[in-house]
C-alpha cells in the first residue's frame, strides 16, 4: 500500500492516541515525499527541515494557539516559493505536504485537549521526517 492524494493522518490519531496506524501512514507519506518522479518535484530536505525546525521551536516553548495556527501560512508561503521557482516539474510534492499538515493542524485546533493533540501532531510529524530521510538515502 502506498500514499494516495486524499490520505490524511486519521483524526483519532491526532486527537487521542498515536498508534501503528500513524507509523504506517508516516512511512507511506515519507516515502512518497522523497520519491523522485518525472513530473513531480520531491520535497527537499531543506523544505522539510525548515518547517520541522519551526515545529520543534514551538514544542520547546509549549503549545500556543496563535503560534501554532501560523504554521499554515508559513507552509503556504513555501508552496508559493516552490511554484515561483518555475522548475521543469508539473507538480510539487510540497503541495501534498501542505495539504496533509494543514489538515493535521486543523485537527489539533478542533481538539478538546489541544495540548495532547499538539504532542501527537509532533510525534506524527517526527515519524514523517524520519521516513522521508530514510527514503532519500535509497
């Protein structure tokens, strides 16, 4: 099984408990993001690390509604930059990365326990980063 365009991290995984479902999702999604294709630009390590650094910074200071929701426009900016560079690719996997992470951010925002959901979001995101890095080495 591999990641498909409309796949998202299941809501219960963000809002309640991270399980092997998230690990499988992270593997499939991380592999997909790193995979080189003729018509789609893979997510670069620098694109991923920039966003990851911001998430880790927020983790260190603790959950803050305003700071956290601002991750979405920061991701949107990265998507715009990728499109603006006008490479030979027809699509950019950073767009898929945006869709999945924006959905997960919304799940945290709509959770009754935002602190817990924030921790689960970070755990899921760390897994995606790890599998992306592993797939890049192939």
